[in-house]
């Protein structure tokens, strides 16, 4: 079997993660159909000393505005060895996470924060408490003061968080997708994902309707502190071949094996609109986005009923042009009240088959994401160097190095 060696080390204020891995496709896509192949046995050994809290502030979905930057950096040294068998499409690279001067989004952050370009101006949407603000500038590190935008109108009462955007390069129309939390339920809330469109660079939005909704009833016996089912906390990305719009979303309802991070997609020509989104389940893309079944790509071992929950959630996904790979950052809870256990990273060539998530940061806050630093780079498209944000705060830059580019061939760890 192929060995993969991940070494994490800290030298002074530099945290270096060396990753040598080979990953591939265990689900083979053929015109939208998926054929399963057997995945080899994985073994791992982990040797990690105790950790200290890192430099991100604590905040909750219904909590207070961000606090000042807390002191303390993650100073752990972990050595993880894995043995896995994958097929096709090798990935072999290393990356380092480097301390960088503090950057913070101008708006309050309580969800993923989509970025998009209009000419030479980058714009960022930050959402919290059912409000969304837009900032702009010549780079993500030089943004203006935030301005309140007009969110899509929904007939049901509740809060809206704008979590994802995509600009049609042909028409320059901005399409967006929102996380909606209705407040007319008998107990707490259960999120729904909807679509919207903007003709003024995200300053105002027209509602287009729901695209992903759980087919399971709310469960008032849920005791996780926030949700009683539903689907939300998501990321949207157009695939590298420009054929489909993919939704990686958090699934909080249904059988335990369906709960976790799931995936749905719409043909790009259909623009991710209501009735055109289909969930991936049992090897096929035939389940409707509204009401259909789903298969968890990152499954929860406990489900979301609580009070103790172990699960990945709130993915943020980008296509990395330097690595030619999709990269996902994930929240991971392992406790009560959505307690953040850490920030994890995973890689994929096809948005279905992901490397096992690996912890890269200790964090008290939620919503990890990257934003590329180059012209036209965003939260969905980035290159070799990216800024890493957690809860809208960035104190690290992530830099990738493709070993294959340097040595001319793929390297396997001994």
C-alpha cells in the first residue's frame, strides 16, 4: 500500500505542515453516474503533546460581537502516519501555515463570507444576526467600512445569512445562496438553503426560492443548542471544468449515516436555481435538493440530536489553481453546544472523494475559510498563498508547495 506521512512542526513563530500523500478517486464519475471502488484499509498513529488555545476570539451564533484578539498560539508538534490505498490522480505536496499580521473582516462574521470581484475591486459579504454587510477594496487586506445590504425577502419570518456567490462571466450577474433560519417553528429552528440574484454587485438581492431543504420533520427532542434538523452552513463552488455548481452543506437531519457534510449539484447552465439542484445519495445524483435523501461525505459519528455531538460542519471549499485540487476547511465539534474542537483540512480532485480531514489549528471560534491574495482570487478560487480566516479574523497565511513541480515526479513517503 501507499504510505502517507504528515509531519507538523513549529519553529519559532512558524508552523510548518509537511504533507506527502497520494490520493485518488474511489468513485469514478461517468456522465453523472458513480461506480464505487473499494477503499483500502487505513491505519494511523498520532503522537501529540498538549495544546494551548490559539489566537481566535470566542463567539456564538447568537452571542456577542467579536472580542479583542486573544493571546496564545497553537504550539503543538504532531507526527501522524497513515497507510492507505487510493486509485488514480495522485496528490503530493507540502504546505506551511505562517503567522502573519492581524487582518479582520470589517463586518461581523457568523457564517462563511463570500468574496467576488467587480473589475479591479474585490467585495466581501459578512453576515451575522440575520444581517449582511458588504465591504470593498483593492484587496481583501484593504477593505472599506461595511455597508448594510438589502437581503432577499422571504415570506416566512426568520434570519438570512448570505453564504455563497458566483458571478456569471457572460452577463456579470451575481448569483447568491443564503442560509435561512425560520423562527415560526414550534421549537428552535431548522435551516434551509435558498437562492437569490443581485444586479447591483450584491447591494440588494431578489429571492429565487429554496434549493436544499431536509425532507425530515423537525425534532423538538434535539438538544444540541441550536437546530432541530434542517440543512445549512454551506459552501458553493463551480467545478474546474465549468459543468456543475456544487453545494457542500451541513446536514442536520435524517438517519445518522446521512448527517454530517453532504453534497448536491446543479448543472451550471441551470445556475443553481430551485428545482435544478440534486443531492448525491447511494452513488447517484437523483435525489431532489428539496426533500431528497443525502449521503454524508464527512459523516457524523453521533448525529446532531445531542447533547454531545461529534461532527464536521460548515465547510468552506476552494479550487486551488496551484495544486490543481479542491481544498476544504471544516469546523469540527466534539462536545456540547457546538464546542469547537479544531479546524481541519481535506483535499479532493472531484468534490466527492476527500482525504481524511487533518487538524491544522486549535480554535475557539467557527467558520474557517481562505481568501486568495491575487487579482480575481476569492474564497472559491485561490493560488499558492492564501489568507486563513476563522470567524472573520486572520493571523495566518497558508502557503502551498507542490513537490512534483520541484522534483519532477511524485514522491511517496518511505
